[in-house]
C-alpha cells in the first residue's frame, strides 16, 4: 500500500499500532517491528503508536473498545501532527 501510494504521487505517513498484552510478547514485538521495517524500507515517516493516550482509555474509545471516539480526535491529531505537518 505504501509503495502504491508513493507511485501514485502521494506523500505517505505510516500510523503505527500496538497490540494489547494478551497477544503475547513475541507477537506484539514482531507486529510493532513490522511498522518500523516498512517505514525504513519505504523511507516514510512513522508515528509508532497512533492511539497513544487514547487506546485503553474508556472515555476515548467507542463502545466496541477498539475504535476511537469523537472525544479522541484532538489527541489523535496531536499524535500525528508533528510527522504530518512537514508533508503538507
């Protein structure tokens, strides 16, 4: 997806995610490393954990506990903005 976006002329910002602890340390580490590896290989900026300060905070999440709620939008912008602004 990153490569195809770049080929189409888009500037790409990779928004990384982390997994909850119940996935196990080995899988969690491999998952996080994937974002770093893609960012390095494709030479794109990375926000390591887009949901920093949001994930696991009930009032910031929708009822499903997976997706951010409206209350989280400002924090998500704060998380992404330092890496996003230079691309604009």
